[in-house]
């Protein structure tokens, strides 16, 4: 039974494998601690999609959890703050996207077979979306269209 459980929607939900890349929707990760836990769930290289509403946080607490992140695709009001944390963590590639579709396309282009592409925003969605569910749905739709 557990082997067929695919997860709960928007909570580290496996979406699809595309050319060896595994895509996960963790749009419910609306704070730093939730994204830390998601990042620590994987040993493979990660392309992280993150960003959203700026609540005044810095992302220093996220830095240790970025050790397996090979690329960050940042969006929303916090994109510059996330880029700063990623640079401090030694993330090799940091890119910005305005639309979820663009973020997914960039993540695909900057990932390789056996990488994880993870939407785990570490922020609320309200700067661009009405809810985290809407943000997650847009991610899933973008992945399905690859």
C-alpha cells in the first residue's frame, strides 16, 4: 500500500519524470523551515524553484540546506534575497523567472538525468498567486507541458 502512495498534493508531491529528471511540487512550503525539510529529503542534485512574498525574512537559515542545489530559479518579491543566499551557499547557477512556465523551462534546461527539480518556495504565494494551491497547479501544468 505504501509503495503506491504518491504523496499529498502540493506537499513534496511527485509530479512526473521527464527525460530522467524527477519533478516535485512542494508549493505548500511557504516558510524557510518547510523548504529546509524538502531539500534535506533528497540526496540527488537539485534544481530549486523558490521565491514569493517578501515578509522581511533573510534566507541565511536556508544556506546549509542548499548543499545539493546545483541551480536556483528564483521568482517573486524575494528573488534577490534568495539569490544572495544561494551565492553564499556556493550554488553555481542562479537565474530569475517571472512566470512559472519560464521557471520550469529554465529548470529543465539546467538539470540533467537523475536530478530532482523541486518547487519549494520558502515563501507565501500572495505576490503572484491567490493561494499556494494555485502556484502548485501552475507548476504541475508547466511540467506536464514539457
